[in-house]
């Protein structure tokens, strides 16, 4: 076996992460129909240690929930716990609190989240 022809380069970690997050995306932001108010308890597979209950009426608590769901949630968690309008309104700050891989995937998939989208609206 020729080693040169059988060698396939390993993707870098950022590519692997982007592919993982892209596979979790909803088809469109309107699929995000999560709650807008009240207390939300996240499942253990999303938040396995620390605080699991979040108050959506408190901005810091809401931001923490969105960050956790974007980072650790599967597709069903995204549509269950995130709300389209809240995500868009929080995105300018939220995008600074999540990893570049998550941010890049979401902004590439949804023009509403791309930098400058809010100011253009």
C-alpha cells in the first residue's frame, strides 16, 4: 500500500467543531419556539453541573440559558428552549460569549444574525 495515496489529512479541531454545531442547527430561526418568560429548567445533558434553572425575565439568567443551550444543546433542545426573537435581540452580546465555532456556524446559516444585520433592519 502506498502511504502517500492512503494518507488523508486530519481536519483541524475548528473544522470538527463547526461541523458538529452545523449538524445541530434548526432549518430556520422560526423553528425556535421556546418560552419567552418564566422559569426554565434545562435537562442534565445540557447543563450537567451547577445551575440548571433559569429565569427568562432576568437578562443575565436568560443570557446564561442561551449560552448553555447554544453550546451543549442538541437540535431538539435548540427549538425547545430558544425563541427566535429573543435570540436575535440578544445576539450582539451573546455572540461575544460563545465560541468562534458556534458564532461562525450560526451567522453563516442565518442572515438575521450576521454582523450588521440589526443595524440594516
